[in-house]
C-alpha cells in the first residue's frame, strides 16, 4: 500500500535517469533486476522514487 508521502515517477523520467528503453526496463522488472512498476490505471504505471533511487545507488557506475 502506498502512503501519502510516496512519490511516484513515470516511465519517461525512469528512462531519462537510467538511459534504458522501455523494453529494457520491462525486461529488468520481469527478471527481478530492476524497479517494479506499480499499476495506477488501466494503461498507466508508475515507479516509486525511493525504490528507483536505491536501485540506482546499488548499480555499478558505467
């Protein structure tokens, strides 16, 4: 359950922050190695900013 303070980001912001395409983000989520999307509407997903930040911090630098 999301709290009122949980900040969500959209796919475009996640793509910009990671440099990865939508298909790559979906594959990473399916494999359990990337942030998991949260379904907020019939055709809309968002990602928890805190989970994305933690995931990015744990990844090796390019």
